[in-house]
């Protein structure tokens, strides 16, 4: 697997990448701008007013943020897109907030996870868009995000995903012009994906570049710098009077888990719960098997997962997820939810939850019940995507179980929602974390060419993870230089004021910094350049 942290520049590849972006007018945003959209050039915002959220227009790179206006076309930016789940739905008093991936381009936040690896390569000349193809190994959404970003950045993409994923995914990939390779198996057959990547990189050589989300640290880097702060902002604005107490996320590629790394740095008492499928309990039981929670992988521990920060592991039953899909996404199910007091505002937003989002909600409820959180606690999770890519699953459930009636919906309410319990959970001791960390050896050292030295460094070296989470500084600097080389930085000047809390015209008195990062005014205290 290629190293994304080598700062060496390939001058030929860089020149070709610059020329491609110059020809196509491609301006690349920094992570700082995706975290703080108020720093995005005004000219970009003007252009976005005529561009659809899913359009394959390179300006949509500036919509790889949680703060998009939730409209199909022409929207700019606002508060973080998140829904709060009411106690009538969750059965717990804690505030549970769900960040919504629906309002990213492609309807999924994986455009963020795939942004970092590709842009990192482009700005170092390690990916030549005139000669090479980007390989996107995935269990579904990452390759969609990768194919979309490839189209925006003038690159060719190859999506590699299991044949058992939903048909909506394959149709979408075809529509965007990506090459598609379907590997044997379903959601949990990750090794087969890795095998295909290794085969292609061996036989195709320099014609392809593998961008593996499970070991690419530029994947979690985006979440550390964008998703974690988004959770913090929601808590600061909508969770007033509560503690920021927990985060629950399925392991997946472990990219989104970096949001908890950010929160733990600033709020050390935060509890991180990590989920997996009960049908494939890798972390809990070193297990194997197949499951239907699309998008969360399994049968291995991602290289980029920091097990030292995992407080609790919970296995989620895929049968529970699929029945809640029916409860949440059918008119009969919503009628029963309304009967039990779930407000219409919440019912209207359930369409923004995909299968893995429902798994995350189950886990968040389990986390609250296990730690006995109450009305003084706020807990966060994420809906990676919406129900957009899973409608065929409802037809499959009807064929398997028959017509979905009100009686069956009532049963699902009591058994699978009201009945959420603290079974299949384990609070982690130091030894538990070390055992799970050692599982990386079998996938990454034995099969994928990583070293025992780095495996040990992940566990023993305190500076290892800190270095990973500060790589955004170097990446953003390369992006700025790249934009200067294309000439687009001059054509699209960023706001002169480095104050991220207010627009230049609204800054108080002499708030605008004479030198970036040196402003002493209180309104610039959160300036990202400090």
C-alpha cells in the first residue's frame, strides 16, 4: 500500500496535474475552508448559486462540508446539517444528534473521505491525471465519493466494490462514467477487494494508483478537521446546558472515528463507542460472517483505527437494522411511530437515514443506556448517507417477509426500537484495546506489506497519532501553492480577513489582521490561521 505521507514531489506528475486543473478551471479548497466555509472566495459562492448539489462541476469541491444549505440547487452555507432525535423515538433522555450526510454532493459524506487521498497525490505529483487511473476499493459509498471527486478533478476512476451491494450503487457509478469491478461476496468481504487492488497494481503498474480508505490517513484527516469540529459546533449551539458525553460510530474504514479523536483532544471525558455487525463480530470475537449493514466493512481492523481511544464496542444486529428500515421508511411504519409520540418533524427527516445511519443510532442509544446518560448529556453519531441508495431493499424485505402491516410495524417498534438493550457490548480495558490492535497484524503486516515497527509505533508512540492529525497544515499549504501554480488563486481571491467568525465587512474596528494569526481582538479568537 502506498504511503500518503511522503512529502517527496514528482515534478513531472505535478506539472501535468497543474496543467489539467488550469485547462479545466479547477480550484481546490483547503481543509480550513471546508471547515469554515466563510473563508471560501466570494467568486466561488457566486458560481455555486447556479450549480446543483450533485452536479459534476468542480466548484462542488467547495461543498464537501457539513454546512451546505439543504437544497438541491444553488445553495450556499449555513449551520451544520444535523437532526436531534427526540426521547419519544430513542427511549432515552439524552440529546442524540445525528450529522446528516444527505446534503453532501452524491448524498454521502464519503466525498470528504476520498477528497484527501486524491488531492494529496495531485498536489505532490504522485497522481498524474493525464496518464493514471484512481482505484477506489470500497464497500459502496467510498468508491462513489471517489468516482465523483475524480470527475470533478479531471481524473479517471475505477470503482471496486462487492457484487452484493445495492443495485442503486452500481447504476449511479455507471451514470457518472466510472469503470466498475464487482468482487465476490457482500459487505463483509473486504479481503477480496484488497486482493483485486493488489492484482491491478501488480499487473497495471504505474497506470493505476490505489487509494485505499482503510489505510489512507488522508481519509481520517478530513474527519478530524471537518467532522469533529462540526459535532462540536452543534453541541455549542444546540446542546447548551449539557455535557458533550459520547460519540458512537460503526468502525467501517475508521475514517469517521477521527471525529472522536478531535473531540477527545478537546473534551477528554468523551466516551467513544465503536460498532460492528453482530453477524461478523470482529472486534468482540475475532469473528467472521456476512451481514447487510452496507458501508461498514468487517473481518479486519483498519490500519487507521486508533484502538487506544476506543472505550466501548457494540455489535449491532443487521436484522434489527433492516426491520427498522421498514419502520422508518414506510407510511405504515411512520403511522405507528406517530402513534407512539414521534413528532412529524422527526418523521419527515427519517428519509435522511441510510442503513448504516440506523445502525449508528441503535449504537448511540445503547451507549446512552450503558453509561446511564441522562438529560444532561449530549451524544453524537452520523448518518453517512440517506435512504436514496437502498429503496430496493424494501422490495427485498417484502418478498422475504410478506406485506408490511401495521401489526408488524408495532412488533418492530417494541422489539427492535423500544427493546434496544445493552447486550452484545463490552467496555474496553487496556488489555481489550491491545488485543483488538493486534488484529491489525494479520491483515496489514502479513497480507498488505505494513511493518511490525509501525504497528508497534501506533500502540507505543504517543506522537504517532498526533503527527497524523496535524498533517492538514502541510496539505493545506500544498493546496494553496497548487492553486497559485494554476493561476486560479489570483482569479479567486480568498476573503482578506482571517477572522473565521465574521465576514470582513462585519468585523469590529481593526479586527482584520495586519498579519494572519496575529489579531488580538476577541472576535478572531477562533481564527484557523492561529
